[in-house]
C-alpha cells in the first residue's frame, strides 16, 4: 500500500541526502549498514525500558536509509548482487530489532504476556512473509501480493507506537498489533497458496515433458 509513495519520498523529500552522500563518496552499502545499526540501537535501547516515544523518534531518524540507499544505487547506476543481498539481510535484522524490542517491552515495563506473544507472532509472520517471496523467486515462481508488505508493517507499528506513547493511549498499539497479526498471517497464507498453484502447473508440465513420446 505504501509503496506507491516511494517515488515521492525518494525523488523529493530524501533527494538532498542522496546527493550529499554521493558527493561525500559514501557507498549505498554503508548507508544500509548505518541505518540498520541505528534502528537496532533505537529499538533495543529504548523500547525495553519503556521509552517508546524516544525509541520511535530515534528509529525514524534512521529507518529512511532503506529508501536512500536504493535511490543512491540507481542514481549511480550501480547494480550489485551483493548490494541486493546485503539490503535484504539487514532488513530482516532491523525488523527483528523493532518487534524484538517491543516484545521485551511487554516482557518488562509493558507487563503483558498476551501482547508479548502477539508481538512475537508479528515478528515471525513478517520474517516468513519475506522468506516466502525470496524462496519462491529462487525457484522461478512469483509470491508477491498480500496485505502486509514490509513498509506497511514498519510504518503502522512505529506510528501507532509513537502516538500511543505521546497520548498515553496504549490501545492504539494493541489494535495495530492485532491488525498486523491478521494481515501478516493472511499474507503468508496468500503467498503459500499462490506458489502452490504455480508449482502444481510447473510440476505437471515437467511430468508431461518426461513422458516418452508414442511411436
């Protein structure tokens, strides 16, 4: 849903940072690394102590690196297999830090076993969502689609966590986590079924091709 705004953020809002980093000779891979480290520090240093708003603000300062590094690579016309691998791998680490930090919050000052479990479910389903697509594409199939892409998950949980802390309305965070449970679970099931339908056709074609022709 939020991917439609990517061009606006990359081409307008974040473009000055893209030009600055390129001028300074900073590589897209370095931006990816620094951004991920910032996200991890923000999530794991602030969330477990109950400092949700400060954690969200700190993470927000770094989370846009995911858009900056991609725009830098395209501006430099730099296509790198390692860069794509690096970006996807560090995305998983950043996502894990955010939801892991929230899980530690609910295990500590948040004091809710229920929402600890809900947060961990969001973490697992988010990872499976990304893995399902990557694995399908490695097998020559398509697993795009569903309700909860990475940007949707991160923006929703960060915005609502920040608002919940700012206005002292934890219900905003609770509702968002349940919504992510439903959307992420649906997305995983959707992608599995989509790949299953493609696999059935491909396997049938393969079996038909292996049968000896009639003489």
